[in-house]
C-alpha cells in the first residue's frame, strides 16, 4: 500500500513539475483494494486494470523502474514509450493491461477466464473497474457471460463514488453496485474498500470459489478518490470538506495504527519501511530520467509480429 | 466583430439555439458540472437545468437515445466526450442512426447532432487521440462537419441544430483554446461549402481541422521558395464541396490532400480518386496524400510527433511536387 502511495505521490509531483506528459489518474486513497486483492493471488493469476492502474500493477508485482520509465515515455519503459500511464501492462506477471476505455477490461478478464476454464488450470482472472464502469454495457454483458459459463473470474468494483465529475448516486440505479449481482445469479458483496483486511477476506473467499469451479463473484469495495480525477482536475464538483473527511478514513493510516496496536510492527520498523520505499522510488525516478528517449522511427515497430502493415 | 475562443464560439452557438428552440436539449458525460472537458459548456453552466445534463458512462444508450428522441420530435445534441468513445456505442450510430430513415422508406426526420473532440493532443496515447471521420464518410447515413475556426464552429453548429438530418461534428482538441473573430450579429454557415482560406496559383491543398492551420503555416514558409499554395478548408466532409476543389485544381493543376487521420484508406484517398476521375486532364503531377503513419497513436512525444503529420509534411510534399527535391 505504502509503495503505491509513494509512487503516486512521486508521479503527481513529477507531473506538476511538467516532467510527465499525457494524463495521470492517481490511486491515492484506494490502495487497500489492490493490496488486499493481490495478496490472495499467485503470480500466474491474471488481472485487468483501468485508467487508474498504477496501484494494480505495483501490487501484482510490477517493476516500478519500468513503470516510471513508461510514465516518462522512455524506451526502457514497460511499453517502450508507446503506452504511457493508461496502458501499462506486464503480461509476464499477469497484468493484461491498464485500459483507457472505461469498462474495457471486463470482457478481457472473462476471456482470460475462458482460457483458464478450457485449459483446466486452477488460475483465476480478476477484473478491476470503477463505479462509472458499472454503467457500461460491457459490465452487464460480462457478468452475464461469466455467470452462464461459470468462469473463474472475480469482478472487483472500486466504488470511489465518482466517475470523473459525476456522483455515483446521480448516475447509478442501485444503492450498492453489488446489488447488480442478483441479476446475474452470482454472489455479490459490498465491503469497506479502505480496510485492507476486509478486502483480503472477501477476495480470498471469491478467489477460492473461482478456483473450485464455483463461478464468478462481484465484490464492491467502497472507497474514495482523494485526488482529482486526473492530475490537474479543477475538482469543482465536490466540497473540500467532503475530501477532508475522507482523508481521515484513508486506508494506510488505519492499517498502520492496527499494526502498531497489535504489536506486529513498531514505529521504528514502519519508518524503516518508509525509508526503504522512498529510496526505491528515487531509484525509479533516476532510472527513468537517465533512460533514453525512443528514436522517432521506433513508432514503426510492434504493430504485427511479422513487422508489416505500416505502409499499406 | 469580437475575438473569442473556439470553445466560447461553440458555447454561444449552443446557447443561442437553445434559447431559440426549446426542442433542443443536450447531454453527455461530464458536461454539466464543470462546463465540459474542453470548456464548451462553460457559458451554459446553470442554464436550462432540464435540457443540459450528465449521463452515465453508457455510450450505446447515449447515441441510440438521440435517435429515439429525434423520432419523437426533439432535437438532441449529444457530446461524445472523445471521438474514441464513439466506438463503445458504435452500433447505435452505424446500424441505427445511419440506416433507419432509409430502411423505412424515408420516414422520419433525424434532427440530431453528435459532437465532440477528436485528434492528437499531447501524449493522450492510442485510445484518446483518434481521428475517425473517414469511417462515417464510408458508411452512408450521417453528415460530417469539421470546423477549424471559431467563426466556422459557431455558424456551422447553428446550422446543424436547424437541420433535419443527422450530423456528426468533430472538433480538434488543439482548436478549443484558439481565438478568432466572430461577428456580433447572428449568422449561419451552410453545410457542404468549402472555404478557400488562401488563394494561390501553384498547388491546391485540400484539408480540414488542425491541418488547415498547419497548411497555412506551410504556405507562409513556402513563400520564400516561390511556391504559392491555395488552401481549401472543406469544413464539411459529407457532402464535400467537389465543385470548389475541381475549380481550384483546374487553376493550379496540382493537388495535395492533408489530413491528420491515417493515410491508408483515409478520406484523402476518396478525394484523390474523385479528382483523377473527374479532372484528370487538369493534373500536371500525381496527387499527394498526407496523413498519419498507419499505427495507433504512441504515447511518447517523440513518437507522437513522428506519426502525426504537420506543416513540414506539407512543405516537403509541395517542394517535391514542384520538382525542387
Ligand atoms: C468508454 C469510455 N467513456 C468515457 C471515458 C472517459 N472517462 C475516463 S475515466 C471516466 C470516469 C470513470 O469512472 P470510474 O469507472 O468510476 O473510475 P474512476 O475514474 O473513478 O476510477 C470517464 C468518463 C472513457 N475513458 N471510456
Ligand atoms: Mg469512480
């Protein structure tokens, strides 16, 4: 969680300094979801992510040097500078891609589920998606599809209460997004997405069910986007008091206090972890800054495996 | 005359037409709360609360509902957020809006307008940078407008909101903050009429949108080489102003078509083919098409700049055509 937070804080800072191009959507405040879910997975399990995907990538074992280099658009980045923040992927650790299209990851996750089912392995596929994405056709089609074929897929809804400027309750017909599971005859639960242990427990149950051929589950993790929709968002659609209130409920602070209370970690150990992470982030930035820009002609690579198709 | 931005001119057009005709209503994602992602709705904030509203992220329903509303007598105007997200609701347009009047033997008037941003802009990458106007030129059934100035967007949106046919309007992201002169008094611009942005005698450049401005820059730089470009902003792509283009080619005897969308099977191919069919005798040189390399738009600005055509491509093509390279 803390690694995600620090990565995002660095990305925000770098963007504001004008060092990063494009759009950056920060996961700050939502870290417990990625961390809690990913703790239940193996390296060979799959996930599909979103435009707000840095946290998923880090929690699934992504390399922050390669991530940071991609944010800078460098050749050493995960996508050789072709994708940027919204398209980071690492198929080797099971991340089938962030996605610039809201709802774009859900069909891909059920496709991974189909592959797993046909190959008869015990892997699972997880689709992360936002509250806004729950209103796309892709969401409804994917849940029905996964249900009838009993696919080993877990749908993780990150309900951060906003879809860019739109409040969830103004655009969504149900009180809880998990209520929609009923329509597709699959289990649906709503949990506190800022409580990493609650996320872990719910995900564990759903993942085990999926591995045991019990079919898909919809988990709604309620959380809050503490930053703007993207870095630079004027954020005029909500009150600062609301944001301040949710800073008091952010997941890392809550979990740190628990760890200290339960005497699992003391403050010194936490400080050591933080220091180690700070160094890792600094390393990642250094790696990215010292990496070369792509050559212009590299735009004409990676389209097809046989490297044709650029001219006609 | 007053000098205002492209997005202000667009806002004025919407406001004036909504005041004039209360069957016009407008909806889409993120338009009502912050004035639209590119500010087009800023001047409308707080006005017409029942006729300007935000929708869920449900594109197939958004575009399809515009058709249904038109069929019952309304004049919906939908913002498609990014042209890329036309694809998530595409059947509502290509299988419904574009077909229903014809399929039903000319029943109904589909007075609806779909509009929004398209095009390349600082590292938005492959899923937020597309120019896909060609697709709508290929599939019959919707008119296409692509204004390049504040004056044109205002006049053409106003005309479109009074038209009885379905229209799609693409607005390049880089244009919204550009300023230009707009008359104080009301005016309309007819669809289907090109605008000769600059007269010239050597080469006709047929273009739209951001590439109009790139073409004008190229024309300026080519003065020192003694090459005189005639620049035609088509403004409407369907129906496009064939007469104006042919007349120009009959004068210059040379044609370059410059668009930001992919070169392969881009709409430039259609123009080139038509001109060689109908004005072959006027051509002194093979027609040159300028468009993006045939790859999805990459993120890095180095790669993006390489893939995206600009004034330099026009300068190079013009010199080649005039035998200087
Ligand atoms: C199909 C599609 N429509 C619209 C957009 C523009 N857009 C990008 S993010 C976003 C809001 C997404 O909200 P949500 O799913 O709740 O995710 P969050 O940003 O809150 O994490 C919108 C409308 C898009 N990327 N894709
Ligand atoms: Mg959300």
